[in-house]
């Protein structure tokens, strides 16, 4: 019985090590989200931090490509410096809701 458990543990350890060496795109995205949420949570403690992290990690994030399309559509017929200023503000704005 101990031999079987040891073999299973070793197999699981090897699988997790191999898996950790090559994270999937979804894992990379989650790691990046965790890093950003931790950075944004600086100064928060206790229940406020837990609530913030929960919300931040579960939030559906708008992709940069989607954000670019949304801002581009919103810019409409703006031209030149007016369009540049609008796009800069739109793309740097934090999504609410």
C-alpha cells in the first residue's frame, strides 16, 4: 500500500513539475491577472483585501483588442490630434461595471 501511495505521489510530483515548466495560455493569463490584482490591492488589508482580490480575479477583463475596437468605434469621425487624444484617453481608461 505504501509503495502504491509513494508511486502515485511521485507521478503526481513529476506531472506537476512538468506542467509548471510549460503553463498553458489560460494559466499565464491567470498568473498575470494575479500579479496585477496584487499590485492594485496594495494598501488594502483584511476583509477589504479579500473582497477586492475576489472581485479582481473573477472579473471578466476586456482584452486589449476588444478595447481597441470599442475605442475606435467610439472615436467615429474624429481626425488628427483630436482622435489621438480621444484614443489615448479611451485606451487608458479603466473599465467600470
